[in-house]
C-alpha cells in the first residue's frame, strides 16, 4: 500500500512538472496563459490515473515474476460501484496458483502440492492439497490430514472434480 501511495505521489509530481513547464513554455512562445484550474485538475487526474494503473497492473506484474513452473488456475475478478470503470473492465483482485516444481508423489497416482492463494492487500496463503490423478479427485490437507502410502487419506476425504479441472491437469499432467 505504501508503494502505491508513493507511486501516486510520483505521478502527481510528474504532472506538476509537466504542467508547470508547459504553462511557462506556452506563455513565452505564444503568449497564451493557461487558466489557474489546469494545475490542480491535471495533478488530480494524474493521481487518479496512476492509482488505476497500479490497481490493474499488480497481477500482471506479479504473474510475470512467477517461475515458469507456476500455473495460474484461477483469477478472481470484481466490479465495484466506487470504481465504475471496473464494470467495463473487471479488476483482478485474487488468484490461485499451483507451482509444479513443488509436487510430491506420496503414493502411486497421487500428487501432493500447495496451492498459492494471492490476493491484493493480503499476505500469501498456502493450502496443501492432494490430487488423485486416476480418479479425478482432490483432498484439502488441513490440520494434520495426510495421504498414506497406499493412497488412502487420514483426516480428510476426497472430493470429486469436474472433468478438465485446471488444478488436476497441472498437478497430474504437468500443465
């Protein structure tokens, strides 16, 4: 949040410098004086534009920094009344990522890994899961739940997945 605030201030400072220099250049070259409201209006517009840019660019910048082995399974997009432009272009506010480099195989046909839950303004959350590749099922491994060597579960149950589930494909077929 501090980075976004500093970025917004930098945008405002840049707008001030451009408007200040342009105002003096127009006055000297053409004898035209800009109205006094141009400076605060231009700075305000620059601050709004910079804020919108940081809101829309956080996920693409984060996604570009993910390793090649990471697969984005889900992007959560939202529209909000206090950001009317998000009704035209919804804003990505959260995502679920699976990093294939961390997949373990505790039993034949079972892939165990962590899902990374990313959310704007929130710390990273890791959720341990297991995928039964042959049966197309997933189990959330919370509070000591685990996969046994024979592929059975202790402390949780398998949940069926729809055909073509992105997490199942990424964990079992490599993406």
